[in-house]
C-alpha cells in the first residue's frame, strides 16, 4: 500500500545524468580484499552512446525504490545495492540505454554511475565525483559485472588504466583523441562474471594484458590502442567466429579491428564499418565522462 501524504507535503525532485558506454580493448584483472584497490589495468574508449538515468524523488507515491529500463521493470543487483547504500528513501529510477546489454559496452557500470549521480543531485547529498565513482565501482566489483568500466566512464575519452581501482588508489591517463567515430557490431550476449571466474582464461588475459599495457604506455596513441587491442584479441582467444570474421573483413579494407572485452562485439575507428551486420552502429568518442543532463 502506498503511503498517503497531503499534496502540500510532497517533495518531488527529478534529476537526470548521462554516463558514456565504454569499450575495453585489453585488460588485466586485479582482485583484492578491498574494492577500492580492486579493478583492472588496461585501456578502453568511451562513447557518446551510453546510459541516461532519470531519478525521481517522490516519497508520497512509492514505498520502495523501483528501477525500469525503457519503461519496463529492470532487475540489477549491483545497481540496487548501490542505491540502497546511498539512501533508504524510495526512488523511481528510469534507465534509457543506447547500447546493448552484455555486449562489452560497460552498460552495467554506466547505469550505476549515471543513477548515482542523478540520485545524488535529487537528494541534495553533495557527494563528490570521486565518492560517487567509488560507490559505483564497489558495486561492480562485488557482483563481478565489471572491473575497469566505472573509472573510465567517470573520466571520458580514451582511458589508460595504469593502476587498478579508483582514486585515491586507482590512476588513469587520457590518451589524446578527437571526437572520432567508432563503429561496432554486436552478435550475442556474454557473461562477464563467467569469464572472470575461469582460471585458465584469467591467466591468458593477465599475460597478454600486461604486455599490451607496457607497449601502449611506451607509445600512447589511438592508433596504438587499436593495434594492442587487436593483439590482445588474438592472444586471449575469446573471440567468436562472428567477431573473427568481422575483424578480418575490416582488415581486408585496411582497418584495424578488435573484440570489445568482454563481449561478442567487434569495434574499430571509423564510420559505418560494420553496417552489413544486423546489430551494428557508430558512436563518437565521448571526451567528458559522466555528467548531469537537462
């Protein structure tokens, strides 16, 4: 039963925030006891297609926090945990995604980060950017839905993660890049948690990821990011036949392409490179990171 409150008492506040999607080209998982010190090394690229979260504070209308995705009820344990940690006050959270879930776009991290930013504003909590980032990162690590997406999405652009975790422990560098188009094609959903719990896969990922990271630090550029991402795709052997075919098709046209980690998705720098595939698109590099929107 909904609580009844006189209209004059109703305090309704509506706030919206955007978080970019994030494609990881290569990574090294680092899991420690504290979430602040856990995460991943590696590099990835933020896109201006991402997640918009609208948060409505209206204690008179609902008894518990409700989350919807494009108007339909949406169950996300890491998001629910992060919101509950933030406040006991019931909120209405509406998510709108421009990218597919479970496809290597960091949609889970973007949803949590955008929702927490909007809720922080709606509730007037005045939490810092770093505090919100930590809370979102902690939820992602706890549920193994992502390790390095949140810190990249909080930063924007092409992000090189040189120390795992989030500030003050984590450290990132931005690789200079214009707002260039990034093309992608998605084939089917992959469970991030399942790959992260595979011991053999983790060994391959760590070995290849550290080599790619070392080379990119020595020569940081968007071009070398793609080269190292392509190398990582080959060495970790997680790509499906569909992704491999798409990579080879792009390379036949002189374009370096790679697998989005962790997703059954191919990506490359350029416009409309994978338009022959049913689930494909082109997004621009987002240089600003998470932010409030009108």
